[in-house]
C-alpha cells in the first residue's frame, strides 16, 4: 500500500533524489533534495510533506543529503567547495554552520558518512575526511594531514560497505582509477 504525501516537480536537468532520515528518536524527519534550490521534508510522526524553509539563507538547495550523529549534512547548490549542516536533530539552520573543503579547490560533489567521519569527495581531484569532534563552533573538523589526491569521476558510484567507502575515482590527469 502506498500513500502519496507530496510531489516533487522536475525542473530542467533531472537528477536522482537523495534522502536521509534522522530516525525515530532523532526527530522523525526525512530530508529530500533533488539538485535544485528546493528541499523537502517529511515529518514521519504526522506524514506531512513540506518544503524545507530556511529563513537564514544558508540552505540554497543540494543534490546530496546524509545524516550522521544528529546532523543532516548537505552539499550546496550551486555546487561549491562548501557543505552545510542542520541544527542538531532538526531541519533548521544556523547561518554559521557552513564549512569548506580546503585541500584542493574543487566542488564538493558528494559527502558520505563513515563511522564518525564524513568524507567530502571533490568533483575533480580531492577527497577529504572530516571527523565529528563536537566543537562548539562547528561540530566537524578536517582530519589533519589526511588527504586523498583523487576526486569523484562517477557521482552516483559512492558505496559505503563494511565500514569502507568505494567510488569510481580519477587522478589529477582525469584518468579513472
């Protein structure tokens, strides 16, 4: 049995939908993004489907959303080196909850949680792991001296299996590895 909760209207380029949930004890929310300036949420306690409304202006849309230890994490649209997180166990935002991938100036094409880390996969030539440090200003920190000099060749190839990440990557010369 299916219940239609809402509709996402495709506009322009069609990209896959990305969804993440914060679980029953974390707020009963599912975040949905699809590569435009819009984002959506489902309240799983009431089954209400609604747009993500951000009065701070931090959320500008995304095409990837993930969840880790109380935080929804998004890449940003238009794609940039930035990624943002929600407030703890909610889909509200603080305008200071933004960080930038800094090892190489390529866009964050994908982000993927792995244990208590989030891996930022660049569109061209870099991948950076960040760890959940619990810092007051921004709860994630780049892991010092850790950098993978390969980017993401096939955006939707990322797989998290057996506590490891796998993806189709490319080196600085653009060759698949």
